[in-house]
């Protein structure tokens, strides 16, 4: 079968590999449909952050069951989202259903080969059936949507609640949507990227231009100086971590969703604010698929296409053959993007045009590419003129 194999830093090749070996309890053969690119994938490609090489990336996955599952719960042809964490049965956290909080676990796309290959053997318990009519492209968004839901569920939502989400990428905009779905009356979204703010506005959110001031200052101004009840840090920067704390109202809650890419020092004034306002800081990690029915992932699939918008976040749908070029572009930030999805199967590729036509992010990416091409053309013309 075909796979995109990361052999080392910036060394990704599309090649033939053997069919996958069974893994976990009651493994099921799944034909991979679509795979989303996470920021952690780009880091593994660009700087080697991970658990070693060679590796097949991809943990945001959808697919189609090839043969009936051992229990009969899944039949050939069923479309599924694939939970990437494979628990260690001996770990105490596994016993209470907190697979990703365990000291020991396996993980598709980081600790073992993931979804950027045509087939994968998946433990039956890791499969979540997609609703009838759900595209494979949308199915690949279940994982990031689940991460955002898990984070937002950490907050206690008071009456007439307000919230700020710092960072309007896919995770941030999923968090903003979940805050609204779960009862927050007013959700503010801040970002430095004008196009990402445009997507947030399309989804119905008030936006704050973080190039015009600090996110916390803008949020306090927007709330008459009070601050917000819930501040979600979804950018993964030290400065936005501090801004989230300073945006919170008295007895507010700060949800730390972004995995920080920089160190952060806590100034005395920030610690004093946490103390004097009795703020609560909540960490969050990944998502849960337990107990059955009432869990993060099954709530995501129940909301897909109904009250949770995934379509407008997809900026690119790419082929597996183009994986080396796509990862180079993402690692170099060569062009604007929001959510990039690989269509691995023919079925997913057939959904590409409809997915892009339905997405504001795709339109904005095309606009950005056209602007970049025009700028490049103007530069070439200028150089040619100078040569005369």
C-alpha cells in the first residue's frame, strides 16, 4: 500500500509499504479516507519533535471499515472517525477511561504509524461511527473538534456568561463554537490574522484585532473593564498565556488549551491578579471516548453539520502524493492556510470540490494565493525593468 513516510527532518517520501499489522484489542481493518494536518505534524516534519523515525504521520483520521468488526458493531462500508490513542490496559488511568492521561499509551501518528497511508488496523473500541451522509473530509475534523470540546467542558458556565478565545485557528474556532453551544452568551475571538478573523465573523463571533492592542486589553474594553468569565488560550504562546489570565474577570476561569511553544515567566503582577481575583486555571489534554454515548467524540459526531460548523475551516484538500510539497509549504509558512486535509482514498478525493466550494477558508486561501502570485509577478516585472 501507499504511505507518506517521514524518514527524518524534512525528509518525507511517498512510497510502498507493507499492509499494517493488527494492533490492540479486536483490531479492525480500515481504509483511510481523509487525514487532517495538526500543528504537531508540521513540527515533527520541520524540526523533528517526536518519538523517532521512520514514521507515518496523521492522527486526525476518518475512514471506511473494510470488514465487519469482531463484535459485529461495525459493518463493512461503515464510515468512522478514528480515536488515535491506544490505551495501556495496565495503567490506572485507563481503568477510569482517561486513556490520554495515562503514563503509558500508544498513539497513531506519533508513537506508531498513523493515517497518511491507505490502510490502518484499528482497535474496535477506537472507532466512532459517523452520521449518515457525513463526508470523510468532515470526519477528519472530529479529532480537533473533540479536543476543543474536552477543553471547554472543563469550564463552569455561569448565567449570562462571556468568554474570550485567543487564537482563531481551527482549534480556537471549535472552542468558540462549543462555548456558544454550551450556553455562553457572548463569545469574543481575537487573532492577529485578518483572514482568520473573517472566518470567525462568518461563524457569528465578535472579533478583536490583536494587531491593534493586546487581547486582554481589548477584551476588557469590550466588556466595560470587567473582563470575561472564561478565557481560552488557543494560540500556544507565552504572551497569550499571560493575556488570557489578564482577560479574566473576578472568579473567572482560564482554560489552557494551547501547548506552549515558548517558555513563560509569571510576573508578580500576574500572580497577584490570580490570587486577588480568585482565578481558576484549568489544564486540558486531548479528549475522551468514554463512557459510551456520553463522551466528547460522540457529542462531536452528533453535532456535525447541525450546530457545529466544520466546513468553513477547511482551506485545502490535498492528495497523498503531494504530501512532501504540502508539508514543505506548511513548515515554511509559504502561503495562507487554515485547515489542511489530505484526501487519502478515492472516495475522499471525490468530495474535494464540494468541500472547498462550501468553505470560506478555501476562498480566502485562493484569494491569498492570487495576491501572492500578483506580487511575485510585479517583482519580476520590476527586476526586468531595472535590467533594461
